[in-house]
């Protein structure tokens, strides 16, 4: 179960030829994204199943 951000990096590398990884590895992208979301007031629930999601006045609402 590869996180989608990591899978995207691998796919891009293979498609465009060559290995282009960010400093500190591709996991740093997901970590930085999570940190930014939390600073903006989001709560991240890892390994949670999402049953439904919707937008309400520009806010993403997720229901597990």
C-alpha cells in the first residue's frame, strides 16, 4: 500500500527517464504537505477509511 504521492514520484521518474528524487527522499513531500495542512487547521487521520466526503463553503468534509 504505497502512498499516492510516492507512487506518483516513481511513475514520473520511470516515464521521463532518470531518477529525480527530492532531497531527503520522496517521503519528505508527503511530510511537508501534512505539516502545511495541520498548520492551516486540518486534522490528519492516518489509515482511516473514508466513506464520504463533500465541500462546504470551500472546506473539505470527510466522513469515516
